[in-house]
């Protein structure tokens, strides 16, 4: 946000900075829950005592039912702004209703639905194409409708939806059979219990996130396979593979983007990679509707060059980086937030029903 070329507000991952008329900064910090919902915005007075400038409470599908906090004097935003990055940390739009910008489309928190068809609606024909998070927003977050892993590509298409079956497309993952697909060849499983991705023999496939190898072997219908358990207890199995990466065995720790092996062509005349998954209770689930990692395919292959060690090191560096509010402070300014953790501890004492786990 600027005024004639002069910045008035700077948004960052931890909140935002507002610049007063004399260009001195005012810092505001977000406190989020486990789904990325902004619950509290706070700042500090001149004497470094905390003050909450915004408190948000949500219905499960995102509608905010909280009441605005009265903020006066020096604690108020110098530009009359309240944080608009709320549910799932998505920006609320200035339009009738409560619409949030998810990038791929706008989400209406009042009805818990999209106003346009979900780009992956064809994967789940038994669900309304306007549904959000499989009607379970406490467990799922719809990010952008694009595939996350397991083979190289920045977007995904279904074979039946593109001319020529998707051959010749670059940087694109082609699904040849979708989850619960019933339009299958004679003798094939109906409905399809997983997802098939076109991949020539010897194509590397990658771990969807950080996890542990809990199974390896061979089956009559699935050929060679490897199973990885991720942090939430889901077990994802990669089948019809040619080989697993050297050194992997049951009990091995694997990391987001790490190569698990190479694809083969068992199970059908057309080479492909099959993936199926079960949750911690043994229920079959759609592996593409989960979020086991921290980056998209495009980020992994462009920002980190497809090197899982670079991604791993970046995540570890970010996790170990101390919180330094002064990094957002102008070089000659002496006004800054002191000891934000004490501020958070104070807030938690006032809200004993909210539990926070630090990992």
C-alpha cells in the first residue's frame, strides 16, 4: 500500500508494518492457530507493554464472528488499517459478502463454498464441484488445486481432458486414472483405489514430505512398492516401481523431495506410477487431497533445483532462526517491539482454552 510512491504498509509473514506520517514504523504481529488462521493481532505501546488490536474467531468454514476491539490513540493503526489476512491467512476482499482470495479462485466463507467449479472437481464426481475441503475444514486446507509431487511437473491434467491424451505437454503431470475412477479398461479395478501418473520406465519419483519408510516389497497386482508414513499417520504407497533408491529400507527416514526410486511398467502395458493411501485409521483416502510437504512442485524444481538437501537445509535454517523484530526496524529508529514471546505468553494465560504446541 503506497501513497504517491511512499509506502504506508508492508505485509510480511509474521504480520505487517505501518509507517506513520513522519515515516517511523509501527509493528503489528499475527498469532495463528494450526490451520494458519490469524487469531490475534498485537502491537506494543511506547513502554513495550502489549496491546491487542484485533481478535478473530471463526466458524469452521471461515466466517468471522468476532467483535472488533476498540483501539484508540497511539495503539490505533496510523492509516486506519485492520489486518485483512484472516482465515487460512488468506486476504479478505473489499466486496459484498466475506470472500477470501485463494489465488486460483475466491472463497465465500458465508456459505463455505466456491463460486466457481473446483479445477480438480473431476477427480471426485460424487462430490459437488463447489465444495470446500471435502466438507471437513478442520482437517483439510484447499491450497490452489494443483498437484503436490510425486513426479516432476508444475501442474496436473487428466488424460481425458486434454487433446491427444496430454502427450507432448511440458512440465505437466498427466493422470491416466484418477482416484475412484470407474471408467476403467476391462479387467481393471473399478473403482480405482489410487491415482496413476504417466511416467516412462526409469522416471524418478519423490517423497511427498518428511516421513519414514514403513513397507517395501512386491505384490501380485501392484508389483514392487514402497510405503511411506507421514507425520499425520497417513501411509502412502508407490506401486509398479522398477527400483527403490540405494540405502532405503524399512525404518529409513525420508525427506520432502527426496528421490524414493524409479518407475517401472508392471500391472499394465503402459508404464506409469500408481499411488494409493490410507489414513491413520486404515481408511482409504485420496493422496492428492493431502498436504504432506511445504513447497509446490514448481518451487522445488525452480527455487531448490530439485535438490531435497537444499530444501531440507532451508527448512531447518528457518526453524532455527530466532525471532528478531528488529529486522523490520528502520536503521535509525529506536521504537521496536521487545520480547514478543512474553506478549504471547500473556495472551495464552488469558485464553487457557487454547493450546499451543511448539515444534
